[in-house]
């Protein structure tokens, strides 16, 4: 256990070739869960929690850690199970998502495993739309469920979803560009958020769940005799995705002469520990941390205006 707690911060710098490290944890039962170490800032024994008035029931309180006040959410309760008891025996995983820091209360922390994204798979189709899974994998013969943290955060602490009217107004004069946007993200809530922003601007979308699906879609366009650059205004891709991550997807696009002109934005909740050098290495055009509707809309607006100029 001490090795896990001591090494998390150092391991957050991992960026590999379609690889990731998972911190395994439990929520009181035998089921194992995983979270990408890249999102983890620290793991610690549950500190004293101070209650706050009118809080969401999932927020068990706030903790004062290293000079900051951090909300602590009960991961078990957030996913529809019961509240965790015996807080003094629990652990808190401090994470950074979407430019904010929060802690997740868990029953125990197991270990860190190094895996390939090709071993991470989308949740079973029979899991239902309301599940909190973004992916599943297997470690030592045991199923590991990877929780859709963005869905939890959207429910516990919803953020504005709409684009400012002035940004949309700026797009009106350039709607003549007849292209659509390819959205690639494994999180159900993230896909809906991005799609809502883009379609509010009068732009059509195609939505896929991971880099492998997206690469297959692009290759299908090529087989149909279509030019993806002429079909697509841009690609907005998450980084963390099962089967093929956003880094590998972007590198594959850039390596293909028939795809390499595509405009690719990596749009991810990996904000605080994001490696800018890796974006340059794989050849992405831009990086944007989730989720700010106006910032995303401005990126789309700028690309529309650029494409309109190219077509003029």
C-alpha cells in the first residue's frame, strides 16, 4: 500500500504509445474499479471532512489539503450504490478533471497496473444507458470497471452547457461551409455536451466512441471514394479512450497521406498534467481542456471561418 501511495504523483507523467496506467480501487465489495493515474494528483487516508450546508448528498464534505479546500465525493453513492461507512478506514483519491480538483472517497486502494488501451473495451451493450461505466478491462482474471467520472461531475456539479449568443452570432455569416464535425469521445455525457455546442452553431456532427471507431470511419470514407478533408470541418477527439487513445488516433491520421490534412483538436479533461510535447509529437492542431462551451465554440467558429476562406 505504501508503494502505491508514494508513487502516484510520479506516475502521472505517463504518456505512452496507446498505453495507460490504472489505479485499482474498491468500493466495499469484491468488484474492482480503475482510474487513469494520469488524472490522479494524490492518494491519502481519508482526512477529517467538514460538512457544508445545502450540499449534494454525494458530497460527503470538504477537506483542507495542502492549503486548499477540496470537495470529497462518495464514489459508491455517486454510482448508485450505498454510502461508504467507517470513513476513518477509507481512502481519498485526489483528482484533476476539467480544470478542477476534487476527491473521491473509496473503500480501499489496491495497486497500479500498466496496460495497453487495446485491452480496455467499451462497456457491454446490455449495460444500459444509465450506467456509470466508460470502459471495462480484465486484470489477473478479474473484471475491472472504469467509471465515467465526467458523468458523475456533471450530475453533482453541473456546469453551463450553452454557448453565448455573441459567439453564435459570429458564426451566422459563415454557415455556407458544407462540412460536419467528427466527435470522438468514450464518455456519454461528454459526447452529448460537445454535440450540443456544435449543433447549436448550425453545424452537423458525427459521433463515435473511440479512436479505433474513428479511424475505421475515416477509412470507410476513403473506400467510398470520398475525401475526408472535404467531408469534415474538423475532428474533436478525447485522449483517454478504450481500444485506441486520442494520441494514437492522431498519429495514425498524420501518418496517412490521405488523412493528414484533417484538422484535429484534442479535447480532454487531462488539464493540469497535460503533456504539451506529446501533442506536438503526434501532430494535433490544437489542445483544449474540457469543458467550456464558449471556448469550444470559438475553436469551431475559427475553423469555420478558415474553411470558408479556403473555399472562397
